[in-house]
C-alpha cells in the first residue's frame, strides 16, 4: 500500500499507539504478500474502530482504548459493530468483523495481548440475497455496442468476451501481460488473490475476438514496448483495471444495461456451472476460490432456478 494511503488512514491517530501498530501490521501483511486491496480493507477497519472509540463510543472507558488497541474489549467491538450496522449496513459490519479478527490475531501473534476481544463477538447476520448475474441477454446488448473495426471496439469486445467466458476477477483480466496469453492452447495465466496462479481456457468466439484485437494492437505505435495486454485508446499506455471498470460502466449506460461491472460475469459463470451440474471443487479451481462459502453463495441463484423449473414440471396445484 502506498505510504500516502496509509498516512491518510492513520490521520488523527498519531497521539496514541494505534498508528504505530497499524504501520507494523501493514509491514507484516506486505511481508506475507497480501494484495494491496486486502491490506487496505484490513487497515481501514482497524482505523475506523480507533476513530469510533475516540469520537462515537458511549462506553466511559473507550478513551483509553482509543489510544491503545491492546485495551480494546469485547464490549467495545460489539458497540462498534452495532454502530456499523446502524450507520452502514449488516454486510459492511460483517466485513469489518472479519478484518478486525485478523488485526487482533496479529496482536496475539506479537504477544501484545493474551486474548482476542473478537473471541466471543458473534458475526452480524446479513440478509441472504440472490447474487445478480450478467446473463446472455445483457451480455449480447453490450457486445452489440462493440461492433466495428475501431481499436476500441475490437479491444472492448475481447475484454467483455474474456470476462464472460472465464468468470475471472476484474484485476485478473485487467493486469494480464502479453506473456500470460497462449493462443495455441486458447488459455490465459491468471494471477489471483494471495499469489494463487491458475490457467484457464477460453472458447472459439473469445479466441477470435482476442486475435482480432492482437492484430490491431500490433499496428499501434509503441505497442511493442508495452508488456501489458490491454492498451489505452491513445498513446503507448496500458489500460488499467480501473480504466476497464469505467469502460464497462460507459458501455452499460450506452446499451441500457444497469449495474455493469466485471464481477457480474463471475456470478454468471458460477450460476451456469451449478445449473449445468458442475462439480464445486472444479469450480473453485477455475475461479480461484479457497473456501466453499463463495461457490455456495453463488450457486444459490442456480438452485433457485432449478427449483422453479422443477415446480413447473411437477404441476403442483394445477391438477384440479
């Protein structure tokens, strides 16, 4: 994480021990090769707890804990968690809960505390919602908007098809290098979370779209000096994952597809995989998941659809 971001997170914490602990924890996280996004979310949760204790907590002994994280109690965390539910959402509170578990685990490992205040704090319950997918109809609308032979049209079609075809994360496709692409085997080498690499295949339509993009890319001045697969519209510059995010948002607005982002194709991949009877273990390998919680959550929409189809076939309540 850039020092600027860390300093911003620690702003207002300099008078106590929190800032020092957070900087030390960030160093440990970097040494463990945790992704920047993960580190930021972890540190943000801890900094928010510290600032809550200093300015929002009703607990009379919160002032000491606002200066020193080793003095945080179970009651402090529960009060913070309830405040997060009230001011943000249960899902945000759950995210903070998981991040704080990691922070106090670190303090335990460093022998700064004898027992984690998270030990008996229950996770907040969150509403179980069906995960939204980006199905064939919406994807076709987006692809219709990429018809043409301009560099942007060819590039964006290749990007959309690759997300649609692989279910990969925004950053995994967005950070691809030319050397990660193997057109002979029609596959890409993805660099996933937690340094977990994997190779995934893509189909003929995606292969054709990528091949057309590569030919257009090769004609760009300075393209040979850019190691990243995706290039910006102008100049010899790479297109960042954030640039892809903005592109998808623009394409979605133009096509009339709301909430267009890459992760919805990840949901769709899991949905279609489960709907087709695919194995959960294989899905975890393809999508780079280490826990069965995610495929179980993403599979709920497919299970609901199968149940609805079976309900119609059985004709319950339609026989008289």
